[in-house]
């Protein structure tokens, strides 16, 4: 999710479409939160690991 967000952020900045940039920022933040929660060992959505 973080990788997709970064790719969309780059595309949004190059093409200058603010909607893509906004979605990219949301994806990066959500991915970072999920990564931090997973790294601390908390179960996310009933699962400890996402594959």
C-alpha cells in the first residue's frame, strides 16, 4: 500500500492532478499506520500477518 501510494504520488505530481495526489497521501498514511501496527505485533482485522 505504501509503494502504491508513493507511485501515485509521483504520478500525481508529474501530471498535476490533485485528486491523485490526495489519494496517494491517504494511501501512504494508511499504509504506514498498518505497517506500524503490524510491526508492534497487534492483530489487524483479526490477523497477525498479511500475505
